[in-house]
C-alpha cells in the first residue's frame, strides 16, 4: 500500500512539474512591444510661401525636411502626399504642411500664403474708367452679358473681352460714345504691363 501511495504521489509531482515547465516556456509568453521607428529622430521642417493674387490661386508653398530620409509632403489633413515639397496654385490662407519619412514618422508646421490685394496705379485707372463708362450696365444688380465690372476680379479675368469690345471693336459702352484714344490707352497700358491687380 505504501508503494502505491509513493508512486501515486510521484506521478502527481511529475505531472505538476510538467505542467509548470510548459507554463513557463518561452513560446507561451507574448512578444514584447515593437520598437518605435520614430524614436530618436528629430525631423525639422522649413516652409516658405509666395503671395497669391486675390483673384486667383497663384501662391506657392515650398517645404523641405531634414533629420531622416524618403520624405513625402502634403498640405492640410485632406491633402495627398507627394514626393515634391513644392505646391503651386495655392490660394491665400494658412496651411498645415506635413512631412512623412520612409518609416512613417510625421512632422507638421504652419505656413501662411498672403494675398497681395493692393491695386496698382494702372489697374486703379482701368477700374475708375470702367466705373463711369461700363458699370451702369454691368454691376451687382444688372449684369448684362453676364458681366459684373463692380467686381475687380472679373475685370482681371475678362480683360481680353474688355479689350476686344471696348478697344478693338469700339462697341462698348453699348449705346454710348466710343472710348477716346486716351481711354483706350488706359486699358491697353494695363494689359501690356501684365493685366494684374498689382499693376
């Protein structure tokens, strides 16, 4: 009887030892946390902007990054990443620039594209001329031909049409006297200078 008890106790000890051995096995332990690919990196962004015309998306944002490799860049959360750090045709406003390296580490900075917005003397002369001769028929309330010359961006956008009708054909202002050579020279001088708000 004592032999049976001894064997029974030894079987239990062996069984407990086997269970303990398997429960402490390296294969049953979960893996440790993955190493952070961004640890130790110092990504530095440099962003610059050129101004945008208030009547068009003419601004530019240029961004560069150091501190890692394989960078891609985007403007704002909704933008798509691109290899180039240059963004063209950007309207005036403040943007968040993102840079992401090959390991997926991101850095952001803010950049502002200013609007130029200051009418130059040639444009101001054209706007004054059109206010007196064209705006009675082309304004916020009456937009004959779909044109509103009270909006300075429309003058810039449709400058070719203005030149054809008022200078080349002499058909505008409709029903009024044709523009004088000096008045036509105001329009052509502005267009020749670049036809921009700041001219």
